[in-house]
C-alpha cells in the first residue's frame, strides 16, 4: 500500500471554528490533492499541489485554504467551518499527475 | 474547463450479466483517462487507465477504450460478480489536475 496517512480520521467541530486536516505521504510524490465526497456529487477537487509551496484551486475551493511547506505534508484548513462543509475528505498523491493516484482512507468531518 | 460526466446510478444487475457504465469527458488537449473503484468504507483505488487515443485499459475483466472522436471512456465487463458491487468513478488528468465524475453505484445480486 502507498504510504499515505490522513489525520484525524473523524472530527466533530462547531460552526465558526477553524479546522485543519493533515495528509502525510512517505512516497516522495510530487502531486497531492484534496477532495470532498458528498452523495450525488462524487469526488470534487478542492485544491491540489504540484510541489512545495506550489498550489492551485480546484472546483470547490471557496472556504478552504491549503499549505505545503514540505514534500510529505499537505494541510487543508477550513478557516471558519460551516455546516455545508460537513463531508468526507480524501487526500490523494500522484507521482507525475498523469499516472495512478493513491488515496488515503478519508476523514469524516461533521460541522454542528 | 475540463469535466467528466458519468451515467447516473444505481445500476442493479444479476450475477453474470454484462456491464456498461458510460463516461464522457470535456477537455482541452489530450488528457489521461482513468476508472477508479471504491468499496464501502474505503478510499478509491485505480481499476484501469488509458493515456492516449485508441488505448484500451483492462484489469480484472474490466475494459475501457479511449475514444477521442466521441470523447468517451465507457467501462465494460462481460460477466459481473457479486464482489464487483462498488462505486465506480471515471476521471481525467490534464496538466496534473485530476478531475472525477460523480460516480456510479453498482449492485450485483446473486
């Protein structure tokens, strides 16, 4: 299995609080991605990174920010969580961006 | 922008039936195309891929052909099993950006 770990795996937080999800990889892959998965919407890209300090927006980036200060870690931050951000969040990594992506186990976030 | 559209589910089949899940895409340039599968409670895993027009990806009895003229990448399997029950996602990658369709749930009954 690809070395990719998401933390935490489950989190309940209150509306208006900041939340940070972490994705850690041991594969030295260049590309890292954050997705959210919601019923009826499939997997939607939030942000992705193509190198240290290089990031770009995806389809649903509003309300989210990311940081990648080292190759192995990609952080997703919800600055002020809202109930619409209740979802399952997946991190993925890819070596070249056009080859197989490996997924983490997901983080279930509930905003109450 | 780039996008992927899949047929809506759920799809319910009897064991040994033929499976087709339609996928079409919109892209600038020539993306790589993928099918991923997600089993309950798990992350996605790659099922097959194709990187250029007319390529056929195959794995575990599943096949899909990259059709540039129809911008399609339909998934097929000749005889499904109960163990194939899962959610299937079509995806494209262009310039490192990996985009998924909405997923199609497949349920195979004995």
